[in-house]
C-alpha cells in the first residue's frame, strides 16, 4: 500500500472543497493539498449545474427565508445573513477574476433578475409587507414591488401572459440577481489549482477508512475504484465536503461533535425547456411560495439557467422521498446512517414530520400532467412538448439533537468541527454553494486559528474579501463600496 503525507485532505471535489482549497492556497502556496473524489470527474454531484437551482442565493426572491408569523410580522433576519454571506462569495470571485485565476465572469455567473411572484389577496399582502420591511435595510434597498399587472408583465412576460385579469397578483424585482453555474466555477478553480505545486486530485477514489493518526492528525485509506489500488494518506487536517456523503464519513470519524447528527434525504426533479423561442422570452429567476408541508428546497421557481454556456429554462424542483444520500449513492445510505446516538433524534423528527413525509411520497407518484399543471401556475401558456423531466441532485437535510435531547430538522448548512481543529465537515443543503466562501472562512477560523494570528492570514483574507472582519449588515457605506466593485467586475450591474 502506498503511504503519503499531506497538510490538507479534502474529501469531495465540489463547490465547498474547491473553495477551501483555493482560499488555503492563496493564503499559503506551500501547503500540500490532496482532494479525493469518488466520481471520475470534478463537481459531478450536488455542484453540477443540472443538480442544483443555480441561484446566487441572496434572499432577494426566496420567500422561505422570510417567514411570517401568525400576527403577520415578517422576520428578515435569515435573509440578512444569507445576503451578506453571498456578498462575501461575490467579493472572492471578483478577486479571483482580477488576478486572472478565473476566466471572463460570464463563463460561470450571469446577471439574472431575481423576482418573487404570488397570487391571491393573502399572499399579495404578505409580499407587500415583506417588501416594506426588507427595502428599509440597505442590503435590500434596491428591491422594487408592484401589484400592477402591466408592470409585472414587463418584468416577467411568460408568467403574466394568459393569466386571469381579475386575479390579485404581486411581485418584487431585484435587477442585480444572478444565475451561477457552480459546476463550471468549481472546475475552473480545480483546473487552476492543478497547475500549482503540491496540489493533486484523486478522481474515482473511495474513502475506505478514517481514523486518528498516532502521530497526530488523521490517517485515511482510499481505494482507486478502477484498479483496486489502496493508498494511505496521513493528513494534519481533513475536510469532509462530500455533499450527502459527508454525514457517513463524519460519523465514521468518531469525534464527539458528531454525536446525535442524522440526515433526512430529499430527491428532486426539474422540468427543462431548451426551445430558443421560449427561452428568449424569460430572463429571470421567479420564485413563488412553497406548498403547505413542502420542504424549503421545493419552493417552486421558473429559472433562466446558463449551464456550460448554454441557456435554458428550469421549473421545479419537484421533491420526492429517497433513502439515497447522493444521486449516485446507495438505497442503504439512510438505514446505514442510523446510530445509537442519533436514533432518538431521527425517530423524533420522523414522528413530528409525518406531513412532510407524506408530501414527499405524494410527489414521487405525481403524474406528468400534474407537473405541467404546476408549471402553468407560473407559465400559463406552457406547452407539453417543450418540456422534459430531468433528475436533480439529492439533498440531505440536517437532523440534530434539540435542547431536550430529542430531535429537530434543520433546513440550512452547518459546519461541524472537532474541538482540536483537525477535522471539519459541512452538512445540509440550501443556501449551500452560494455561501461557500463564508462557510470555508468559518472553517479556517475554527481549524487554523493559530495561523490566522501568527502568519498574517487575516490581512491576506482582507485582500481577498475586503469586508472581512466587518459587518455588511451594519455598515451601509462598506456594503456600497464592496458591492459596487464586485458587481461591476462580475457583470451584475448594467
């Protein structure tokens, strides 16, 4: 068996690992980094363009980030956090473009207005209240609102044409929204890194074993899936960024911080249109309200997408129940993830979320006709022959212990790290890749704290992300300065 030693081992070659590798190499080019990927190509699972929404999640249009309570009060706290986190990603990508690390921005990000659309008096009132609260904050001050049908027709013609004239409707509009091809972005970063010294990617390799090393750090056994050859990699630090595959590996690590964590997998499908005549009539991401009982990842939206340079329209996602943690995973992923320390939380979540389970199972058996009827709520004149069904990626929602030791279902992303900083994992789903830079800086702060203080990493992070160490939520002038710069560089402003 071959044995090698590295400074950093990253499991999974998607958005998270490629971002962490890029930041670390910018901070210290001498770091020896290896990436292990079970598939034969980079960014082919959750990060691939067809496996996610491609929305630059900034909370402009995603109504599930701004819940309304029984008294009609809209909570925008999560939206503020997500928006400021996405601005951090934009700053970093802008930095890489200016350095020549990334190509012309339209290869991976394109300005695509973000809109919300609702119908019915109750929903119109909600959207108006949401707009009034959000537009008072500098992060969202450029948001527009309208309940005028003609204005909405100019914003989103496919959505409005053919709609009943007496139906109450409303929408919000943010012109500097974005569509992001995260698959292409990750591949560009890995391609650049692969030309650097002390960086390698092991494709088509499975992690077979993960344990503490006697000399410190971790000893990880990987197997080449094509040849069966095994390699033992000793690493000072391990990051588990394998999408749904991160949870089983985190459990295998045995760290105390993983205690009680489980996963609730959700599948998805898209309706896809590539007919140029239809595609050219829609240039936006239009998000609606999720059905009662639906998970946040199932908020319906009609999206302009640019994937691998080709434009199309996607509608969905249509969620479903699955036991796989990855699109190319095993039906045994869920049952094999059950442990004594997470059995109670998982049973508690299962018991308290039966409506969600029934909803997902009903989605699995939804007919093609029913999916088209759902589409026609957003595109009344949609024709059956223009749309085909495609599978989206799998998402594993977080199950964790609540304050009573039972369980709760979390819809979001979370970093779980060992107290000694030797290993970290990213769990969860949306907003996912959109906030990868913020999440990976969090990993660095928690697992490389000594180098931040002693080796000048803080100043280098400030060069990559000008707002680093300051609050975009609290400082309007700072936001204006960094947003103007990054949005101009990335082509998000006209």
